[in-house]
C-alpha cells in the first residue's frame, strides 16, 4: 500500500491571497510615511513662523516709546531657512504687525503689539486657506 501526501505545497489562490495582504500592508505603510513627512514639513514651517513672529515682537519691544505709534497694519515678506533637499528655495512668510491703543483699557501708557505670520505650503491646493501664526504682546511706557 502506498499513501499519497496531498498537502505538499501552497495553491495558487493561497499565494495570491498572501500577496494581496502584503500589498495592502505596504500601501498602508506608504500612506503613513507620506503623512508623517507632511507633518514634519508643516512643523518646520510652524517653527520658522514662530521664530519670525518672535523676532518681530522683540524688534517692536526694543523701540522707543515715541516710535510705537498706533496705526494701520504694516507688512513685509520674510524667508525661512533654505531647504537642502530638492530645489533650494526658502519658504516665504508674510509678516504683518500693528501697534494699537488697547480699546479695553483707558491708559495712554499701554500699547498692544500684534504680529501675524501667514504662509502657503508647497503641496497645498490652490484654494486652501492660509496657514496662520499670531502673537500679541503688551508694552507699558515706564516713565
């Protein structure tokens, strides 16, 4: 008597199911990696925006009281750090600042310093809203 072993290998269907599961797993990992890279890039831009806002607030804070005249918003363009990967083009940020007499406080010796940084990230859709970082501070005139 001869016995035949019928479970000698994998069928083509089993191999195809295993390959499909592997492909789905790799696709999920690729999607997570792309999202992580976008999040890291956004974090870089947010850090640069906060540094630019901090520099602008420090500049305003170091002005003499006579130069801190309330008025309309002022704007300039600032560039971030040049990215070493890919094209060497720095992220551009719009810097807007305004000096206000705080309407909630009736004190001529108090100024409200507002700085707003806006930017558009590469890869954003054309109709995407601007990214915004805002920073405010008060300056008191010590006579």
